[in-house]
C-alpha cells in the first residue's frame, strides 16, 4: 500500500500580507516612474518655452538693429513755420524714421516706420508700424494693426547719440531735438518682467547711411531722385 505525501507549504499560495506588500512595492515603483516622467516633461516644457522666448527676443533684436542701421535722411514731414524737413523724430518711448523694409516687404521704396513702447496687459509692448513714404500721411500708419515685436516689458527707453557743431560726439540723450538730422546712433534698453526666462541684450545701432550722400532739399523731386538712384545704382557705385 502506497502513501501520497503532499507538501502543504507549496500549495498554500501567497498570504494577504505578502500580496499587500507586493502591491505597495509596485505602487511605489509606479509613483517613482511617474514622478521622473513628470519631471522630465516639465523640464522639456521649460526648455521649449525658453527656446521660444529666446528666439523671439533674438528675432526682434535683430530686426530692430537692422532697421536702425539703415535709417535714411529722407523727409516725411514739413514743419512749415520753421521750414524744417523732418527726417527723424524720437523720445524715450517712440521713434519715427524712414528706412527700407526687408525682402519683398520693401516693394514700393523706403517706408516711414515707427517703433514705440505702449502699455499692454502684462507690461509694455514694443510695437512696429510702417507705411510707404510715397504720398505719406500720418493716417497711413493706421491702415493696418501694429506688429507686436515684444511684450512683457517691465521698462524701456530709447536714447540718441549726436554730434556738436564741431563734429564731436555728445552724450546719450532721451529726446531728439534735431528733427532735420539723423542721430549718429540709437540705443534701446529694455528690462523684461521678472518671470521672463531670458534677457534683452544691449542694443546700440549706428546709422550706416552717409547723410551727406542724400539730398533732402528737393522735396518730392528730391525723393524721386533718391528712389531713381537706388534703382539704377543699387550698390552705390560711383558713376
């Protein structure tokens, strides 16, 4: 007669305590994995936001510098009582000038352009407006909405560098008092809000156009001569 011996220990399975312990360990591992994934996702989002903000600041900075480098001494307004042909207006919050537009936007010739700091929902905004110089009136700047180049600005200021009568450089000024002349250079100092992840680099743009090369005394005829010269001699070669 044979006897069957059963190992009762191998057949009893897991106890409730062991099952709860296993579930607790799995939950802890899942929580750690989720926490790591969430931290990585947040870091990626912060990095993406930083890239977007930095890219926007860099693009705006380059655009403003390019436009200021290309200021042209072409009159867009006449102060009749003083017989002054205005080529540049500026104070700490706003500048108005003539410059070409980049690329296909430059069709039609130089344009009157305005850069200004205006209050926005979360600080100041840097706005850009433009209109063709040909037959320009101040109302033309209102034909389209201004372009927001930058927002979330805590404070900002334009400043201007000029020369005295002897040709010596003077200090930076917050108001331009010689509307019939171009400044030697223009600076734009901006401080962004404290929650901004990036900074506005210092901007001091020198005017590259030789003011004596463009006559502004001829009114509309003078403007047409300048446009004709730009078309026929775009590289500024001597003829």
